[in-house]
C-alpha cells in the first residue's frame, strides 16, 4: 500500500478512511465463521492502521484534501485528491 494506490482508489471521488480501506481489502464477513473470514478482519485492522498514518502524511504534503461532514452527532472526514 502506498500513495499511488490511494490516489488510484480515490480518483475523482470523495471517500472516508473506512471506504478507502474497504476498497483496498474488500468487505469482510464472518457470517460463515470460517478462518478466512477472521483472517480478513485481521487484515482489515492492519490496513486501517497503516492507512490512517498514510492519509495523514498525504494531507500534510497537500496531496489529499479533507472535507468534514456533520451527521447529527457524528462527523465524517472525506478525503479527495487535490488537483
């Protein structure tokens, strides 16, 4: 996972960190309670942790911009590629 992957995933869209992580690894499910399902959840956690640091670094370098959207009590941060 690197900056090019994130820029490619975002394209011209605005996405949250969770949406970007889902695009990278796919939606996880343990409905079948299989070992593969649990491994996918572990991979999701690792991707989300690394992604958080990478997104912050890209925002600091002005590669990405952020847009905060208030939804009741929740605030969602959307990332987009700066032109």
